[in-house]
């Protein structure tokens, strides 16, 4: 996932290219985001900023 000009990755994302997700984040924790399903608001998991 690309957010704020940075790539965020997680192992559970493999094979899910093109799917939509809504990010949620804490303003002072820019190194990771929580991703949620847009329609059901189900938690998909955490993504960490790539190096």
C-alpha cells in the first residue's frame, strides 16, 4: 500500500494486489498503519513501512 509517499507492506498482502483498503493511523506513529475493508469495516491487519 502506498500512503503519504511511502510504501507499507505486510505478509498477509501477498496476492491481494488491486484490492481496496482504508488506512487508519496515529499521527505520531507514521511507521505503520492499520488497514480496514471499505464495505464491512473489517480489520485486515497492520502494514509496516518498507525500507
